[in-house]
C-alpha cells in the first residue's frame, strides 16, 4: 500500500481556540511548498479548544526534515502557544503486547503484523501465563513470562518496564491482559497503553462483563478499546462496537461472539494510533478522519 | 396484511423443563386438527425452564373457541403444571400512551396507528404537560392533562388509573414520560408497561443520559425499551439498538440522533408485545421469533 | 436548538486541487474577522479535485452580508477559479414532497416538520393518488392530486412545475413517489430532487426490490437515498443503511422492516441537504462532517 | 467449551408441510427417552415446505447409536417421506481451504483452528500461488501448490479432487480463492463449498467489487458468504454483513476495511455449517437458531 511508501510528516496540535488558526498553520505549510495530504480539525466548543491534524508530503518541502521541529516551534508553536507533536512516517513505532491466556486478540494482531497490514515493529510479548508462548514462537517474537503474585508484582513491573526500555517500546497493547498495571507504570506511558475491554463501557466495567450482560438480559453486547489511565476501565475511549444478541445466547455464546468484536475493535484502535490520528483531551478521544 | 385477517390463537407457556413437552403440546393441537402457523420454544438451561409460543389457525380446529381455554387447562396445563396465557388475534388490545414534552415517540406511534400498521386501539393519551395536546387532537385521541406536583402526585395517579380502567386499557406505553410511577401502579400492570430509555442500559440510567454519554466520550449511543418494574430503568429489556457517534457530536447532536433510535426501538418493542411474542422470566425477556 | 438561531453563512467550494487552498480561503475569513464555526475539506485524489465547506458566524464579520457574494467572488473565487455556492442560514429553504400511496415517509417528514426539528418550509404536497390527502390536511399543507396516465403525464408535469414555481420551491423530496420524472424536469432540479429507494443500491434497482431480495435470499436488506438523475436509481447516493433479516422473514416482513429504514434514511438525507453539507461530483456525493 | 463435549445427535429434515409433523418427530425422541438440547423449525409458506433441526443428548437415549439411522428411517422418515440428514457430534468433519494470495481469511481460520474454537480438522490447503505456503507451514498443515493455466486447469482439478478424496475432506472453504471451479467439481460438493465474496451480493458480483463500489459512491460496503453453485456468485447466501463508508475512503481504504468484514463473515458461515445449522432450499439458505 502506498500509504506506507509516503515520506511525509504529521502534526498533531491543540490550543485555545481563536480566529485564524487554520489559516496560520496551513499558510506555514504552503509558504514552504508543503503539499497537504490529509487535514482535519475540530473545535471543542464547550472548552473552547482547537484541535488539528495535518499530514503533508516531505517531497519538495522547502524546510529540511531535520529543521522542521525547530522552525515550526519558532514560527508557529511558540507564538501561538500550541501543544503539539510531530511525527515522520518513515519512523516505524515499536509495540509491545501484554497477554494472559486468551489468544484471539494476539492472533489477530500477529496476523496483521505478519501480512504487513500495519507499519509497526512488534518486538516483545509479555504474559503472566505460559499459554501463548507457542503462538509467540510461531511468529518468532520474544516472549517473556512473568509469574505474578501479590508479593512479586511490584518487582515484576520493574523488570517489565526495563524490558520495554531495552526494546525501545513506544506503545503497549493489553490484548486481554488480566492484570492491573500500577499507577506509576501507567503514568510513564500516558496515552500510550491501549486496552480492550469486553463490554460497551461504561456498562459492565471490571471482571466478567459477559456474565453480567447475560444476567441483565441486554440485547446488545459490545467491546471497547481505550487508553489506560489509573482508574480501571475509565480511560478515554478510542473505539467501540456492538452486536445484537438475544435470549437464546448463553454466556458461552456471548463470550464466543464477543471475541470477534474484541479483536476487531482493538485492531481498529491500534490502526488509529499508528496513523497518529488520536488526541486525548479531558478524558475524551479525538479520532481524526 | 393478512397477518391481521387471521382468526387464530396464541399460547404462551412456561414450566420446568422436562422430556416430551414439545411433543405433548403439539400433539394436543394436531389431535384437534390445529394447523400450526408459528412455533418457537426456548430452554433456559441455567434455571431448567421451558418456554414456548405457538400460534395456530382456528379454521378447522375441532375445539370451539369458547372451549379452548377450559380444554387446554384440563388436558395439558393442569397435568403438566404450566404457567400459560391464551390470546385470540381477533381481540384488539387497547393501549394508553403517557407523554411529557418530547413529541418524536408519540409522532411515530400515531403515524403507525394512523396507517394501520398495528392491530391496536389507542384510546387515551395522558400527560403532565400540555405541549402535545394539539398533536393528540390532530389524531382525535382523548388527551388528559395532569399537572403533577409532589403534593398531588398520588392523587393524580388514582385518577389516571381510574381513566385506564374506564377506557379498558390493556397496556401502557411511556413515550418519553418524565415521571416515575408508583410501585402500586407498576405492580397493577406487571409486564404491561413499556418504557423507552435513551441510553443502552445498564449504562447511563436515570436523568440526562446524553449528557453523561458525551462526558464519558463514548463512541456509540443507544436506546433501550423495557418493561417497567419498581426499580428505575432496571426492568427486563425488550429491545436495544445503538448508533455510532464521534468526538464531533455535541450533546445536541446526540439528542437529535438519539431521537430516531428511541422511536424505532420503542416501536419495535410495541410490535413484539402486540404480537404476543414476549415472556418475562427472572428479569430477562424472551422475545420469540 | 441554537443551530437555528445562528446568523451565519456557508460556503461550498470545489476546484482543481493545488497547494495553499485551505490557507487562502481561511485567511479570507480571518482577515475579515470571521469566526469559523464548522470547516471540512476533502481532496479527490483520483481526479485531483479539492472540496470544502466552511460555515462562519456573521456576527462581527467585517464584510456586510450584502457584499459577501461580490467580495468573495472578486478576491477569491475568480482568481482561484472556484465553483462555489454561498448560503445564509437565515434563509429558510422551501421543500415540496411528492408521494403516492405509502404514508410512512411522509408521516416521518411531517412529524419532524411539525416538531420544528428541521429549518424548512413545506408548502406543497403533490401526489398521483388521493390516499394521503387526509394526512396532508391533518397538517394543513396544500395537497395537489394529479391523475397520471400515459397520455396526460407530460401535461401534468408542466402543471406540477408551474406549482413548484408558484410556491418558490427550492428542492423536492420523492417520498415513495411511484412515478418517473421526465429528463427535463430532473435537469431543472439537478441535485435538488432526493429520492428514497427501498434497497441497498446498486442491488435491486427498479420495481419490487423486497420481492427480489426475498427471492435472492439475502441476509440484509437496505434503503438508499440519492439525488435523482435521468437514469432510474443511478443518481449519486447520499445515505444508505441496512438491517439484518433471515429465512423466517416473508416478503411482508421485509416490507414492514424496510419501512423504518426508508423513512430514517430519507430523513437523514434531507438533514444533510438542509445543512448544506452535500456536494455532487462525478456521480458521487461528498457529505461533509 | 462443553458444546464440544456433548455426545449428541443432530437431525436436519425437510418435507412438504402438513399437520402434526412437530408432534410426530418430537414424540419419536421423547418416546425413546431423548433429551432435546436444541430444536428449531421453519415453514416456507410460499412452497409449503417444512424444515426442522433437532439436536438431542445421546446419554440415556434408548436406541443405540448404531441403530438410530435405521430406526428413524423405518418409523419416521419413510412413512412421512422426509428428506433428512443425521449427524453425530462426536464425528469431527474434515475441511480443506483453497486460497490464492490474500492471507486475511486464512489467518482468521487458522487462528480459530489453532485455539480450538472450532470442532474441525483442517488437513489440507490448496493454492494457485505460493505466497501463503509459509503461513501453512507455520501451522503445520499440508500445502499443495497448483500452477493454474487455461491449458492445465482441468487436469489440475482432477488432481485436486484426488487430494480431497485422499484426505477424506467433507467440505471446502474458498478463502479468497481467485479461480472458478468447474461445474463438475461444484456438483460433487453441493452445499459443501463455502465462498466469501467481497461485496453485499447481489451488488457487485465478479471481479473488483471494491473498485465498483467506490465508483458507484455507495455509503456501505459488504461481504457475503455463500454456498458455491455453478453460477458465479449466485449461490445460496449463508451470511452477510456491511460497514459504513464515506467519500473519504479510497479504494485502498475499502479493501482494508473490507478485509475485516470478509474474514468475520466467512468464519460465521463456517460456524453455522459446522454446527449443522444450514439447509438449502430453492437457492435460499435456512440458518437455524
């Protein structure tokens, strides 16, 4: 796909809303002969905050790649007082996957990875169970098992975070990982840990949502991917989807049907994240077009 | 539609599950030359309870209509210890609608009623506001306004229940009615009051669910129709549906989009109820095919 | 809703894509103190065409309303060679509805009209049947019946177009109107006639799509709203939606379930049109956010 | 899952509709102490044909497993003139997968196979390309490459059919296999070859449906799994689903989004087939509950 061949840059921006922002920022690009490939903006009218994502071709762009950061900062970001991030699509992000015993999300991630659907490097799988080690080995990815007990949990996290550093990990996927990360861990990777929860949040947070859904007699079940924050299942939602169910479906049926939802919803969230299409503000997620 | 021309009978049954129930009940019908039009059954394996709905043609049926009740009771229901209900499709149920100020659900109900989509008689609209009186008059349906205050609420309910009796009302629709009915009222019409709630329950029960949904940053919003029980928004769910939303949608957008969901979900629930396709067990709803 | 109180202007633009378009157009607005309320753009990369919609507050805008057209033309549209349309939200568009015998779409339109959901004036209903005259009268809207035969069809259209002129109609809704309009008629109202077709086009164009869907054994049925062109059911699609069906559903069931789809899909298309969010290019529709 | 532990039998039946069928068939089971686990029936009112699926526990069933076939034939099937199939859940069906170059459906199938989600044996993958051989090897499944030319196609099919026999294959999945099977081949495996087509049929049959969908400007895209018949993309549909798209989506986006649909829709169809829940009649598919 030619999406991946692009040598382009992406800016994610937010700042207090005021007149002329779009004009000023796009003028910066056109003045330096930048060809805009994708642009989207949003104004949160409640908080009066402006959000923007712009992707442009670096071919023919008059500012050398190594100077863009500085130049944008001096000419635009500082005067306008922007919060901003700059990405180059040539840089391939590094991702770690945390799993427990359920394989479906990991399978889906590895399938996409293996077929080159995503521009990402998966160099590390961490688990508190050994069940998925053979699957990791099938795809020749480093697998690290941590036996987790209340006593060794803190110590294990230190080792995990060391591993993440060693592998140069940019972001983490919790692919049905059944452990809660410490506040410390989470805050080190703010908006860089994506979890999949097997319900349409805020309904049925916590453990055994399919059992709760069955008991409540709902006619739809869902899955939610979100950035992890220190409060369990309360982080900003990236993607959600649901399917219809009925009285015939046992808890086992909900679990089975839910698996397909979970893996697709998680993979869509990873896609958005990889495309640098997400911004978090006030515990809500802007997912640009 | 020929559905409405049928001179047929419907049995709704439940009982402890055991072998031979389908055979025994269907044999009763075929032995008396009954032609089964629709049949569906379900076994709740957790509680070991058997549920069945069967509709058959009364043309050619050997038991006279006036004797079916007695005969089924003696031959089948008593020996098998069934809980059961018998309906004749020629009897048109009478429905009351409770509303407050939002017109969309009432509009949708009256449109279907006016075009003969439902086999029902709507003879009464009750409201705690006068806003929808002109709409009721447009369709020439009795409209009763009750100014509700904490002081006169109990008294108002007595009058409302008197009105329901006077009009021979079989079941009640709360079409965005913004008052909570007393436990007494609800228990008089068990599984005969249908409410529409503007969220996918159990998420966002109570007041202002669209505001809560916006604040939580969900990517889907929903609507839920359920039988009313004494606990607010906790009754057995009949129908649910959702639509996707994103960060661009303001609370006003959610309200606007939600209206279409609410009216369709409520009308689907009314349809199931009118078709005698619903049974409630352990706060869950069986909706037969 | 405050959407309707806005005193604002909307520009719809398209032109060959080139660098700096967003900057130039947004600069025009910010230079004259225009506060952008909504902005969206799109580049058709295949045809290298740029599309844009921008809505801004007229309060505080330095160019008087009566001069915007001229000023934009001179400063921007002419130099950049734009195709463009300018709308003021204070102007309420006038809509005519063509119907035959099915009432559900008309009911839905009148319900929204009656409750003030849309900023539109419905001043005319035209039909080739008398069935819906009582409904039009219920809402006190002019109803004109045309008995259509192969012989008088051309003559009837002349009279209809005369009526449309007399009522100052801006756009037309075919709400399950079962007649084909002449090429002449259609070309007078290019991108201003919206039809609802009861299938997910391009499947099942023409007559009796539910019968065809049943026969083909599809597991989803759909509805499609589109701008009318001279080729039957081939016009640019504005909105589509589907629902799941199964082998149990008779043709009558498909018709019944389809009605809800049709009315919602048509009303969504009308909403987009009223918001000036649609542009047609190469028989495809851009529906701005 | 305990579904797989069941030692049970499944009957699929169809015959001209008449009174007493349900009673007679269920009586046969209850008379021999059979505990019904699942039962569903359907009447095609147009053709007056009765369809039934019943699954019962073999524990405690009075007829020995080896005699059920004969006994049912003598006592029920012959007198009632039924078309019928009998399955025992202990028998694990054998499946072959045909692929070309797209890996996503094969990946999804192998993931489910590998994690024990399906009760099936995949012993053979056949392809007209070598691209997916490494994937087959990763999961240690026999992979057979056939270089297909117009000249050797007939010969190749003979070899393929020989392989299928040798492996005792019960049914075949075309997981984005880009070759058309001969009529002979297809008729040998009637209702036992499942294809996935990347559109909502009957729209966009044949080659390049995403390109056609883009060009037509549809707002939904879909995927369809169906039993293969001698007419291309005309076989009875088992499962369909769609997702919403808009003008922003390029053909590449449709292809990317479509992949997720295709794999899920195909896997759902395989699930129904494995559960013996499908019956084909008049080019339509009954999918039992």
